[in-house]
């Protein structure tokens, strides 16, 4: 399996302290996120500047999410190459990723 381009990026996790907000998560899902990563208002992820506290590594080189399995919905919806990804990568001086269509590699007769 190919490594995710996100593991060599992390730009979306370092874009804005206002971005990693909780929206559609259930209380049960939110309870799975370690308290040290939740902001004081309990409305989103705690950030250090614009960087999510759950992000480890160096943006643009090698990153990982310390809570990947229980990350908020906003983190799950950002996809490699989508407009939000491109905007975050631009902010960090990284080139945009090519968007691969969902049906790439499939053959229809």
C-alpha cells in the first residue's frame, strides 16, 4: 500500500487555530479524544499557534496525527488535493497535489 501524501505534508493541520473545530461529532466520539488535545472551550482541537497539538513531525517533510483513529470529522473530510488541501499547502509554500478522480483506474464497458 502506498504511503499517504498527508504523511509528508501536515499543512492542513497547521493552517489555522480556527479550523480544527468540532461540528458533527457525537459526545461518545468526542470523549475518545484525549483531553490534552481539546481546546479550553471544548469546541475543537487545541492548537499551538496555527498548528494542531495532535500533529507531530515537520510540516512538508514527515508528519503524523497522534489521534488519527479518533480524529474529528473536519480532519476526516479534508482530502489530499482538494481545495482545502491546496489552500493549506500554498500557505506553507508547498505545491498543490494532483487530484486523482475517485474512479481512476476503473474500466467501464
